[in-house]
């Protein structure tokens, strides 16, 4: 397991193996920043040859405590942890969303070094897509990719599958870590792993929230002070919905949650669906499936926020 040498990783530095400081304190490997596919492939080749396990945490940067909880878990469970920081153009269907996406590379690398990552993989778009950022093939992602985010962001999951599959090919992880904040994404990635016959364990990690309940998200930095003050009402409505569901049916609960969210000026629900946790298809009765989730997407001004909660 690696611990960062300093809060700041120095570009290009590769401290291979243990180094000894003048104080005689043994310090483990520093985090390195790699920007090319071939550099990462060489690194992975060496580590794999030495029988070391690799944890991969794919991110789009603008890191917060939610991302870091995945990294910390990966550090506990693997010999090496690679964190990719790449805003993937092929998963954005709205060009404004892509251009406004926050980018904070320097701060991200400092946080990753502190969290104990071995490698920050920070490639350019050209590096990941040498023949242009476009979709080259269709992945088999099952019906889980067609509902909710799949319906409202056409092509989004094909773009996600494309980049995650590419990262899996390059980083050859033993385990890959994904947050339950993107609940549907985990189901889709699992389908992709199965249809592509990939040998990697997908590890779901719980949602990290701010003290007021708002799910941490890189997009929260785009909220104005007023919007940030109102955004926690989304989670409050979900929690109230779970309480309400104890004495009401699925449809009534659905309508109650939407009514609660939309009652706040500045919040506008795009969709709220109560679904089977495995298939992500809507349920009509609470008893219809062993695990029932409520997944919501809300516009807070122009910022699109997603969240979810377990109902049963
Ligand atoms: P992103 O950078 O938004 O693509 O997220 C990278 C990974 O971090 C994804 O697997 C997300 O689900 C996960 N993630 C983002 N926000 C949170 C959060 N609040 N709690 C847990 N995981 C998160």
C-alpha cells in the first residue's frame, strides 16, 4: 500500500520503491502523475509482473470528499491505486455542460497524493481519442442504459462505457470503484463488464453527503449561494418520501416527492423514478421487487443535480 510522500505530487517524479529520508524515517512511494497511455501501460506492466493488485478509480476531476472516499477504500484494498482525472467529452450530450464542467487539476493532484493514490492519470483528449472524440462502436449495456439518464441524456452511457472500457484496457485493474451517487451508472458498467467479458471486480461505494444532506458533486461548485442554500431540499424530499411511503403506495409517494421538490422556487424536477434496484425498471407496488430505489434528477437553475435513496 502506498502513502503519499508529500501533499503535492511532483510531475514526472517516480520514486521507485522505498526511500529513506535523512531522519531515517521510511517513507513509501510518492504519487506520480502520468499523462500518456504508454506511460501508464508500462507502469501497470511492471506492477502486474510483481504480482501487485491494482485499484482503479475513474473520475472527471474537481475532486471532493465523495471521490476521496472511493480512493481511500481502494488504497485499503489494493497494492496500487490509479485515479484517472479526465473530463470525457463523449459522455456529454450538452456542449455547455461540457465547457462549464469544473477543472481543478492542480488541487486534484494534491488531494490524491494526500489520499494515498499511487498514480494520477491525467491524459489529454487527444491521448485518449487519437482519432477524434467520437463513438466508434456500440456497447451492449442492456435495458438499464435505456431508462432515466439513458432516456434524458441520449448516448451518455455509450460514452461512459467507451471511456471506462478504454481505462480498463490500459490500467488492467483488479478492482474498480464507483460511487452509488451514480446508481444507474454502476448497473450499466456491470452490464458492460459482462458483455465484454472483462475480468475486473466492480466495487460500489456509498454516497457522501454534505452536513446538510446535499450529495457531494463536482457540479455543486457551479451553484450560486442562493442555489446552494436550496439544493439540500432535494435530499430532504427523498427522506420525507421514504417516511411517506410507509403508509402510501408507489404512485402517491412519487407524486409527493416531486411536489415537495418543486415547491421550492429554483428547483425543477426533471424526473423521479421508483425502480427495481437491479433492472432499474419502474415498479408499481412496494412488494414487486426485493430492493426498491428512488432516483431523482433536479435542475437547480441550469445546474443538473442527481441523487437517489433506498426505499425498500
Ligand atoms: P465523477 O467525477 O462525477 O465522474 O465521479 C467519479 C466517481 O466518483 C463516480 O464513480 C461517482 O459515482 C463517484 N462519486 C461522485 N460523487 C460522489 C459522492 N457524493 N459520493 C460517493 N461517490 C461519488
